[in-house]
C-alpha cells in the first residue's frame, strides 16, 4: 500500500504566526507605564505632568509592569472636575488623559517596531 503525501503550503504563514507569538508584549507595555510614570513626575498637566499643590498627588503616582495611576482618593476629582459646596464647579485638569494622549502614538510605534522585528527574525 502506498502513501500519498501533500503539503498545505502554509509554511510561511506558520513561520510568521510563530514570529508574532514571540513578540515581547510585556516589555513594550512596561516601557509605556514607565514613560507615563516619568512624565507624570513633571509639574503641570499641560505636558502630561501632575498638577502640583501640596505634592501629595504626585507622590501617590505608581506603576506596575502593565499599569500606571494615582492612589490618592481625590485624584479622579482633580482629573475630571468636581462640584463645590456653594454649587459651583471646578473644571478637571485632565492630567492623566493628556499623559495617555501623549503616550498613545509612542505605544503604537513601539508595537509596530516589535512586530516588524519579530517578522524579520
């Protein structure tokens, strides 16, 4: 009895999929969190930095490998704004949003570089 062999011709596809699987996504996301953390260390929300009054908000910034944020309970009120006792409203400073907006294209470029590098290997 003879055996018939054939190939699907997906060798190149398999190679590329394996290359994509080798991307060190953790390293890319950690880099983003570190960069946002460092940017938040600058005073002033315009450039993605932290608003500064007493320094407590800036001191509460933290990062984990895939996470960046603030631990102060009033951080969301400074970010988004809040009502005052007399019925007024204090506008949010959007410091975290600005930081994310600055980081977004950097993150995209870093992902593209990581994918390109994996595909060339």
